[in-house]
């Protein structure tokens, strides 16, 4: 079996998995000019030297195309294949290969030596986003006036930044002072390392959510217990109020009975005195 190339030598070629190289316009079927060709079957096996008419007839019987795969050979080598299907599959593979190619993009984020904490956090999040998207980041520290006499301030800020994103990127070019600006280049970690970091972040978020749920459950239980305690206090207060009212009613009843008895005793005494006075008269 020979390594075959589809088409003539050109600057635009696509290598396939089978070792075939497709040029832009290979000679196919009636475009093949040689009178004799070395014929190869669809599986790559050699059939032998045939006249071009016979080779075309054989390809036609199999419903295939006759493609010149080695024009410089004597005689030229042709192969029977479904050329339309072959070109389609090759274009699909080429498109998939282009999708997998990594595109290097460098984004820039600028800092100042007198940057505040809130602005630092905003720019840090921007660096994190760029690194997470797989882009390199050029960090520029710009000095004004006499700020350049204290480059250590800018270097400390860049160190804080690199330490805060060490799970996403690595220092490709260390801080370097050039005139009134100091530059640092960060490169994203490999995809596998970023996936590990994302997995750890997801696990941390899940754990935080679980803790929040547990805290919410404890808060709900405490609120429920407090509600039950309030209901119990209200019930006790109602019972105590009812008992107090009953005691008050009982006390009032006793006072009424005593008053009635006192009145009855007074009336009885007056009746006796009246009777005795009548007997004397």
C-alpha cells in the first residue's frame, strides 16, 4: 500500500487522518489527461496499470470517482473513491481542528500607585474574568510625577494582585520598570488546572449554601420555639386571669351574703324590740 496524495502540489493542502492530502483542485474523472494510470482500489490496494478508459469504466461500475492522487508518478497514480464524500469529511475535520485551536489574546488592565481598595477590587475582578476566559493579562502600573521615585509601592500592589489570582494565572513576565510605567504579564493556567479551581469554587459555594441552609433551619426552629413559648405564656396568663376573676367573684359573693345576713340580723333585732315595746304598752 502506498501513501497517496489527492491532487497536485500546491500551497493549500489539508492532511487527513488516512494520510491523504487534498489540494484545491485535483484532477478528477474526465480531467485526468494521462492515457495509462496506476489504479488503486477504494481500500488502498493496487489493481495495476490500466488504460484511462478502463479505469474510468471500473470506477463507474462501483459508483465512484477516479481521482489523480500522484500526478508526478509515471504513470500517474489514480484512486477510486467517493470524492464528494471525501471532501465533505475533510472539511468537517478541518473545521473541528480550527475550533480546537487556541487563540491568544492579551488584555490590559491599568493601576495607579495611589489606587483605593474599592478600585483595586474592581480591577482585580476584571483580571480574574480575563484569566477565566483563557486570555493573557498585561498589568500596567502608571506613575505620575515623583511617584516614580517609589517603585516599591507599585511593586507591592502588583504582588497583592498576583497573590489574589494565583489560582487562575501565573506570572509570565515579572514586574519590569520602563520609564514611568511598570508592566507585568499574567498567563492563564492550563484548562485542567482551571477546571480544578472551578470545581473547588463550586464545592466551596455548595458548602456555604449548605451552611446557610442549616443556619436558616436553626433560625426557623428558634422562631418556632419562641412562638410556642409565647403561646404557653399567653395560655398561663389567661388561666391566671380566669382564676383571679373566679376568686374575685367568690369574694364578692361572700361579701354579699354577709351583708344580707347582717341586714337580716338588724331587722330581726328591730322586730324583737318592737314586739317587746308592744307587750309593755
